[in-house]
C-alpha cells in the first residue's frame, strides 16, 4: 500500500485575552495508540516516555485499538494529579515498512524531494522533506534495495530509495512532508545497529545519498 504524504496544515487557536499565557507547545513525531472508539489514547514520545493523552483538540479519529505514527503540536501538563499530554493539532505521518522493488505492484516513481532533516527517533528514523505541489495527493514509500547483516558485529546495512509519486502535480508552492522509517523489523536477530543509506533525487536533478545509523 502506498501512503499519501502528510502535509502539516494544522493550526493552533489563539486566545483573545491579551493577558493569557501561550502554552509551551512543541511539534514532534509521536507513536499514538487509539482507544476502543478510535480516539487518541496514549502517546509514546521519541524520548521513550509514554503518557496518557489528557486532551485532544485535533479531533483526529482512526480505527479502534490501532498504533499510529503521527506529527503533533502538544505540550505536557498535569490533570487530576497525573502528567499527560495535551494535543492541539495532529496529522498522521507516512511510515510504511520498506519493501523490495519486486513487491511493488504498480510503476515505480522517484520524483524529486528536498531533504530538510534526518534523525533517529524511538524505533523510527524521522525525516522531513520539502515537496513542490499544487492540488494533488503525493504518494510516498521506501524501496528496500539491499539488506545485509553482519552477525559478528550485530550490524545491519540497509540501502533505501525514497519512492515519491507526485502524480504529475504542478510545482506551484512548497510544503513539508513528514515521514518515518520503522526500524523494528531491522532489529531482529539481536542486531544492535542499523546503517541506513537513503537515496533520493532533489529538485536540481541531483541523485543524493544520506547515511544515518540507528543504534539500539
């Protein structure tokens, strides 16, 4: 399954009260568990901390009892004697498990992206990309070109290509896309380090490589 890129278009309301204190809101990736009714229930931060979601203003709904990778504006707060998170806005990130080229049923697209940032999360590698778009839904995935393991050093090397199907969208303006590469499937067999090589084409037509190590 190909996933549409998460373009963050969420806003935070401001109070009309000039004396009000604006909350200490941060924008981060979260791993969220939904409740039996599909509401956001708990949030696992990339620091490894897990919190109940005390208030969710995003009104995001999903399937019941599901784990989701999300990008959210939130802050930490206390309620009824316990610490939790207050979500002001959220959208689902693109986080498919990479798959080999022969597992893709449709045509392969490697349309351009500009990589803004790349870093290690909690069981994920996070990346923010810039895409040029107008009105169409861009589709993303990760193509696994090579996957080898060195059992002696407990290191796995994975070569990935960013799959990007712009669907021939017009490059009217730039937006940011939020993607996460799941790491759990690469940490089997007692692997302690995953060396990721990420391949992409930018808007200058250059074929680029970026490397990052995920360390347990």
